[in-house]
C-alpha cells in the first residue's frame, strides 16, 4: 500500500487520470490525499468530483476555497463569475448527492503514523497543531448543520486579520476558513494578508510566506498544502527546512499536476493539457 498526496486538480480530470497511471495507482490498496480545490476554472469539474467521490475511503480530501465557492453557488448564496466553470456541476442530476459528500470533507487531515498533516492553504502562526485540529472541526460541524448557509454567506471577507482566542461568531469562523483555504502571506507580527498572490520572494518587504514565520507554532509539523500555484516545488530543499510540502504546481495554468508518495517523499508529475490563452 502507498499513499499519494496530489496538488490542486481544479477540474483537470484528464491530467488526474494520467497522473494515476504514472504512479500505478491501485484503488484496492493505495490511498490518495488531495489538497482541495477539486473543481473550478478547469474543464471537467463534474467528472473530477464524481470520480473522487467514487473512491470512497481511498480518497482523503480537504476543502479548498473553490470547493467552498461551489457549495455557496449550489445553495444560491454566491453567483458565478465569468471565470467559473462549475455550471455542469450545478445542473447535474446528482448535485444533491455530490454536495452532501463535499460538505462533509474536512479542513485538515493529520496522520501520526505517516507523520504528515494536510491543509489547502495554510495555518495561522499562533496555532499549534492541536489548536488547528480543534478549529477545523469547529467549522466542519457548522458546515454539516442547519447553520451551513449562514456560514457560507458570512465566510467572504478579509477581516479579522489576526487570531485572538476571544474572536466569536462568524468573524471567528471567517478567520479560520481564510487561513485554511486562502492564506499565503503574513506580516512578521502575525497578521495575515490575503490580497498578495505573487511567488515567494516577490512580495513586499513587510510580508513573509505563512510557513516561514520563525515563531510559527507548527514549525515542527510536516505540512502538505496546495493553493499557491506560483510557489514552484522544484527546489524541495528550500521548503523542507520549513517542514512544508507545496503541491499545487499550476496544472490549470499550463504547469504540472504533481503527487508525492508519503512513504518516501518521492515526487511524480505529469504535464498540463490545458490551453493557455
């Protein structure tokens, strides 16, 4: 049995199948970890969702910002933008079944035997792993309750921008979700900054990648994440010093779809088939 973590698919179903062939994925014994953003912007979101759902317990998925956007659109909370490509999901005969499955996916997965934790985007520097687990569960339970629509409505926005245990109600959950699904940079004071999307090293001097803050509470935790397609995994050593493994290698944008075998940290990749205009 092998465990493979795969970066953001975003509806690139053909590349997913090519990657599974590349790693000789065996559904009877192997397991996939998926960094979220299964859907949107790519051409085959519906096929991607149906396939991953069909894998059952052999696919472990964390929620990304595009997955939450799909849930919001499916519940008539957020309109689609011109860039969205999830129309076919919204009119599918099995939309209810797919959304019932999607909303029960977690924000964080951690396995002490494999010694890896997976999230979509990042973590607030003030959070320990145990704190992050607890906060992830807090939002997961709301998504699975009668308050789901309220959470989906209130999750949009960039404030508050720093963690405080006294945060409450939807301001608290908005901050939690922003960290798990949107964060890239922080100020060295621990505030998160959500509008800068450049590659690490191209940001303004007052910002640091979330994983590089020296006082980050999870610096001893091995963390897999996606979301940041401009990171470029190529030089793994510069990330390993932070104990992070970025796996979104920009398949949607003409890059690659990448996987890492957790047992030996070997990287596999297939080229994008997307036409970049």
